[in-house]
C-alpha cells in the first residue's frame, strides 16, 4: 500500500478553512492453503442416503486471488462563524473479506442423498466491498468540552458478499446411477429407491459393486456410475449494488469545572436492500473526569437487524431483536507513578440477553444470556 496526502489551509472572507487531498494505492495477493478430509468413493447405505468413503488422509488445497485499487479522498473544513464548523468529505474505501470467507479448502458433508451432496468452501478470489462515501456535518462548540453536531452520510456500495450454492462433482461417483441402477429401474418400472435396491441385491449379488452382507452398493467408474453432484455453499460477490445513507446526531456537555458531563448520540441508517447487520443505534453516557478519576456509565441500544438471510436448512431469514445494555467503567491515575492507571469495568451489568427469531417473533432460533462481566486491573504507559 502507498499513500500520499496534500494539506492546505487559508481563509475565505475571513473564514478559515483547510482542505486535504489523499490518494491511496493498494495491491493484494491472496494465497490460501487448507487441509481437508479426502474421499475416494461413496456407498449407498439406505434408500435415500449415500455415505462418502474417507481415505483417512488429508488433502491440501491451495487457491489464489488478487486485486488492486486506487482510492482517492477529499476533505474540506470551514469555520463559518466562531466555534461553528462545516465539514464535507468524499472518499473511496474498501472492506476486505474475513479470513473464513477466503479459506482455501472445500469441506464435504459426509452424508449425501441420491440427487446430490452438500458442503462448504472459502473463496480466495473474493473482491473486497467497495464504497463511495459522501459525508456532511455541522458542529457547534458552544463551550469548552461541549458541542452539538449533526451529520449526513451516504455510501454507494458494491461487491457485497453473499453465500450461494455452487455445483461441482469432486470426482466421486454416485452409486445410485449407472448400469445396475438403470437395469433395476427398467426391470421394476419404478425409481422408488427401496424397490431398486431390493432388485439389485436379489439379482446382482455376485457383482463386484454389490456387498450383500452389509447392504452397500459402491460407486465406481467400472459400473458406468455418474459423478455425484455437490452443492457447495460458497461466498460470492453479489452483482447488486446498494445505497446506505443516514443521519448522525451527537451532543456532549460538561457542567463547568465540576468534571460531570453527559454524552449522547443517535444514528439513523437506511439501505435499499435487505443487508445483514444494518440498524439504528443510540448511546447515552454519564461522565465524570477530574482529579485523576474517570468514571462512565453508558447505556447502549441497537434496533432489530437482519442477522442472516437463511437458517442453514432453508431460505428463511434470521433477525436479532432490539437490544440494550448498561456498562460502567472507573479508573484512577496514580499520581506517585506517572503513567500508571488502575481500573474497574463492568459490562452488561443488568444481565440482558440477546434473542434471535425467524419470520415471526414466536419462532425463537437462539437466546443467549452471557450475564455480566467484570474486570479489574492496571495499565502502565511509558
């Protein structure tokens, strides 16, 4: 990555301003190697079930990808009247896929059906999320350490990552196909699995592909079996673009020299697509900072949001319900030892829980209660 920035400041009609031009170039090469279980065949173990035969050895798979971007940025800030700032910014940014999405191996589900098997894989060729960002804000610093602000943001995004089923064969033969299967279907006049299997066991017990003792029919090329199809759940870049925009409101007020203050913010966000993780948020904090003490009690809230577009076994979405918790922190700077701070922190002190539901609120998919978490310690900065 290479980054260059130019800064300039001046005045317009007595109003001081500053501008910043930036340009960033990034080149990325991805090489991902993973060890996965190896399979060399499949057995038809029940009417609708096919069990993959493991080799007992690991297979190392390597996949690669690459991309590069030129990312400009621009900021303009002007003080229109004393203590009132207007800001405008434009930037292009990227958000890289997580490591799980770009892992190299393909993991097959050991149990398949007569039609196809399943599995999952990473995708090192994924491109990062691209976003063109526009931001405007107005800020009034009406007293020392106190201000109010309002801002508007818009993000034009593309390359969102979504999971899709990619069809592949993986070189494993389907025992529920080929010469024996077709002969049984022709003789019985049905594709019903039980009747087909009974016919094969009764008439082809001496065939090398039939194990009458264990009631297993092994897939092979010699029997002209077809390759077993797999639907591999794979992260892919979406072809759809999306606009995310919203408003941010913030205020901070300290009461003179007392050290007491309040901080509050609220963010409204909208998108034109059903995107995972998008929701309104709010925070309110009571603060004390004086004589080496720092203390905060924070209320944090998040509105309901889409957690996932499927439930693993179907296409129905998952939603995380609106959630709030209260956190606190207290710290003290030890005067006798410069740089030493002792602290006490408590997270979710009212022991709230998170709840995930499906299409209806009554369809509870997950409820997690972690309780409160407390910590005490010391930090030394030098």
